[in-house]
C-alpha cells in the first residue's frame, strides 16, 4: 500500500511512529507539504490530512475529486475549523455541546450596549474564542465589560464565538479517537491561572459511564475518523463538549501510532475494493 501524509511536519511524533510501523510492514509512506507544488501522478491508496491550512484543504479537495481516499475528508476538517458551524451541527444532533453565540468582530460586540433588562450581551463569566480555529487563536475567559474592552483592543477585527462559562474542576478531559479506538488524558484548562501544562494520560476504562460512547457518537455526527473532543465535567460526571478537533496530535498515548497505521491500511483496502 502507498500511504501519503498531507503535512508540512512529517516528523510529528504520531505520524513518525505510524510511518515507521507501516514501512516496517513493507508499505510505502510519502509526505506532501501542502505549501509546495506537486506534480500530477497516480494517487496514493490513502492520504492522511494532518494539516488545516487553506492550501492543505484545497489539495485534499483536489485529490478527493480524483477519487482518492482522504482521512479526514476536506469537508469534515473544514467544518471543525468553524466553531459556529461546529456548535450548530452538534446541538442539532443532540450532543451536549456548549451553547454558542457568534459575533462578526470582537470590537463591534464590545461596543454594543445591552438593551434594558437584557443580560445576554455579557452575562459573565463567558468564554470568548476565535470563530475560526487555528494555532494561537483566541481563547479567553471574560468576567466583566472592562475585560471585554481590553480584549477587543487586542483583537478588534477577530470574529468570535461566545460560550457561557461552565463551572468545572479546572481540568479539561481530552478524548481522542483513531479508527474507533478511544484514548484519553487530563489537561489543565487553558483558562486556568496556572496555565495549561502537559496532558496526563488516562485509561479510557476510567472514564465516567457513557463518555466513550459520547465521543464515538461525536465522530459519527462530524464524519471523522481521527479526531479529538474536549470535554469538561460540570459536576457528577455530567459532560459538556466545548470543542471538536480534526486530526489532533494525540501525543504520548500508547497504541495511538498502531491505531493510525491500522486505520490507514483499512481505508486504503476499502478504497481499492471500491475502485
């Protein structure tokens, strides 16, 4: 089988480990940097889309148009970058997703004055996030209008989503799935004063009842094969999904490279049978 990685970083630990496993089993693994030019040729048996830039998505769509198998699809990857669309799909599917409101720019929202008796303009505390998910995007807790104005001065033109802050332990549950296999870790919330810090691997068997099923259902709703779901425990094991990510890093998880290699081969074989 020929497996191709769409990424500018083929040395990423998860990709590098999966590449080693595939090559040891006699398979060919190549990498495509989406920022470079690529000559036309016979497509690989499967492409792993570990990039989210416009050029990476355009390349994935082009390959899909030629009949190639891409994991995750360009459409599913793009959907996870738009937090407004993400929330709408999750809530329509009945997933316990944080209620999300959208504003065209942070400055315009901060400049609004609430109508008499309307607390929804800013009913603190709230979490403000960039609408479009990307590296080094905006994620911040806002507790009052002074804080909001300060944030708007730093990110005036940023389209944002706003979610009510859900009281929690201060730890995010990082749940990942690769080809139907669930992985888990705990990581301090990026909103915590101490900073985010490293992820602490957890056994999926130790998750509260129903959480593994919830993350698998999320993948079905979003048509994802490799993905992450950020969950906070709002008390008594009650989960609240706050984000969904296409093809996250899944670092430090025993068995993750094996799961990715197995998924790549399974999708490649399915593509060959379909062809």
